[in-house]
């Protein structure tokens, strides 16, 4: 077990917040490692000179964020590996910012740019793009048979990008992608409705085929322009 002396007595700032910071800093600095058992409530109370309720509240917060895990009859441990819940505070912070919509668009542009570069870097064979290509083929067939629907196109867009994320074999990126999808759903559907109203549905297929062509032929120099085109309608949504 980790030496309890790494947890120092804390000052006048919010007690729970400082306990959280203390445990997180211990993890960042390598004093607590993935899988380590943290000190007991009593040990934390004594080393930090805080009350038991404050310690319990801090631990609850870190469990909710996926940083700690409680094993009954064993104790509380640092989580091993990535947990998607770790992204909650970051994403909530983005949502609550002024001009959040613009910031989210900028965030997703950066993520998409990085993903496409990483796909080209990691893709061993063009056949790895088959899943993403099938999403577009199936959507076109569905629209031809059943008509246009904004939610249907949105879900296909998510499935397309998820298929690309699988190629990266990066769990962290997959986690970020899923939460970005959640916080962008409303504005992306509004953007889709715009190009449906403008009878520009073919644009969706053209843009996604362009992305597939860039990846298939490893045209790194065309990624930036493709992403800008991809965001034409979305960037106009307020």
C-alpha cells in the first residue's frame, strides 16, 4: 500500500476539492499507480487533518469520474487503464463555456484532423475502410427506399466515424469521440436539416467519399481542406 505520508495536511480551500486534488496529484506524480490501493479513510483523515465525511465525498467524486474503484471488503484502488467517465469534467466544462458551440466545432475539427492522420498512419490495408464504406452504401440504399431523415443521416455519420476510430485502435480517442457525439448531436442534426432543406443531401455522400479517397490513397495534404468542407453547414448553426 502507498505510504500515507504523501497526503499532506490541507489548508483553507474547499476541503473536498483539496482531497480530490491531493489524490489526483499523487496519481499524476506517480506516487499512486494504476491498481494501487489508496490509504483507508482513517489514514487519509489523519494525514490530511480532515473529517471522515469530506474524505468520503472526495472518494465518491473520484469514483464517479472513473479515477478510483471501490472493491468491497478489499478497499479503494486507483483504476487500471482508461475509463470513459474520466472525460466527464472536461466535457461538462466545455458545454458550460460561453460560445460553447463554436468551441465544440473547433474541438471536433482538431480531433477529426488527428484521427484521419492516425488512420493513415496505422492502416495496414485498404480493406480496413470497408466498414466505413458500407455505412455510406447502406445509408444511400436506405434513403432511396425509405426517404431522407435527419436522425438517420446523423446516426450514419456517427457509424462512419466510429468505423474510422476502430482503425486507430485508440481507446482514449474512441471515448472522446463518443462524448463529442453526445454534446454535438443537437447542432449536427440542425446542420443536416439545413442541407436537406437545400436539397443538398448528395453533399453528405460526396464529402464522405472524399474522406475515404483521402484515406485509401494516403493523401495527407488534402485532410485539412476536406475537414473544412465537411463542416460547411455545421459552422453556420448558432
